[in-house]
C-alpha cells in the first residue's frame, strides 16, 4: 500500500462523503479507492469510516486521523513546492469558479497576460452565477461577490462591486424616467433571481442616510448576469446591474442611468478556497494575479466609487 496515496484518498472521501466522487476527482477506479481505505484501516487496526448504501461518515478515530492527515499532506506539499518554486514555474490544471459577467467582461480579456506570465498552467473556468461547492465539484478556488456565509473557506478580499440602475433609451421613451425609487412601482423592471434558492432579489437604494428596499414589479426574471444585461438592452425594463457590465453600454448610448442620486449597496469581492487544503503554487499565483488585476481596474479596485453618479437621464 502506498501510505501517502491512501491518506490522500481517505481525506478526499471525508471531504466529499463519497467513494464515487473521490474516484472521479482523483481519476482512480472506485474499487481502488475502496481498497486503499480498507488497507489503511487494516494497517492502523482502526475503523475510520462508517459506510451505508446512502452515505459515508467518519468515525471518532477517523476524525482524529483525518486532522493529522490534512496537516501531513499539507506539510509534504509545502516542502515539495518550496523547492520547486525556485526552479520551475507553477504548472498543472487549475479550476476556478467565476461569476459569468465578471468572467466575460474582466477576467477572460486579461488572460493573455496571465498565460504570458504562467505558460505551464492549464486553466479551467467554471463560469456560473450559481455558488459552487469547491470540494464537491473539485474547484481549486473561486471568485465570489457579496457576503460570505461558508466558514469552511479561507477568503481574501480583492475588490468591490458597485451597481447602476439603468434602462434602454427605447424603454424610457415609452414609459418615462423615474425620479424616485417609489416611481418604480409604476414601471417594468427586469428581476434577478438566485440560482441556489430561486428567490428574486429586492432592490436597495440609499441617499443621504435614507434607505429604501423594495421588490420590483416585472414580467421577466433571470439568473445569468449576461442575459440580464441583454434583457435591459432589449428594452424589457429597468435593470440594476454591476457598473463594469454596463459601462460600455452607457458610454455607447445603449443604456441610460436612472436615479443617479440613489446608490445601491456595494458588494465585496473575495477569492475563496478550502481551509483544509494547502494553497498550492498555482492557486497562490492566480490569487496574486487577480488581486493585481482588480487593484488596477477602475471599477473593481477597493475604494472605487460608483460610475455615472450624478448623471441625469432624459427620455428620448
């Protein structure tokens, strides 16, 4: 038995709660995963996992051994990478979860510079507005906007997102320009709903200490940010979206900001990764590169102000 491999397999089984998922993530036959765990238990003379037809759970002995394994595996990888970082560039497959709009508008256009710097990394972008389970789905790290609720993840704040309320000129010509958030009750709005919960997001507005949070009437709701912007461009209603997605459309006259004196709550942007995993060299350089990218982006950098503040919309 390869004790090091058996420990890796055992840790992955505990993380995913599944022999099948572990086999997929480690590219091993399921029978090999089961054999390695059984051999590990035999060598330790201890039962590490409870197995049923529905689930796999860790025993008390297994939980204690798991913590030791995580530390040992982390130390081994750190020792290997401390030697290799000075001789070779980071390499290998790196899977990153990213929101769709941020991926298409900011991340992908900047990737030539990333690959120029790190040519030996193979990048897989899981672009979705759905929050991914990093361990279950084999994602090394993820970029997330908004508050963080998963305490099992390590997070590094790298930017901020501001929102703009806007509409197509054709919509404003037909329905007029709202002057106050209360006016939106008489308008059509494009709603955005959570891919995880299905809940439609309310809109929030702030001005001089006054805060308003209201549900928006609408005939359509979407859960993809790029499709959401397209709905606004089509004149389906007023939208509230990140300024980095709307800037080019506002500057081209395809969208017009409304309610410029009312600001929506900004959201922090973090890169997250599992805390029970050593940060590999490829994850480390990607985190640093994204931090640098956002720090130089006029709308993503920490301390940036919302775009188009003070602009006044006029109906066409």
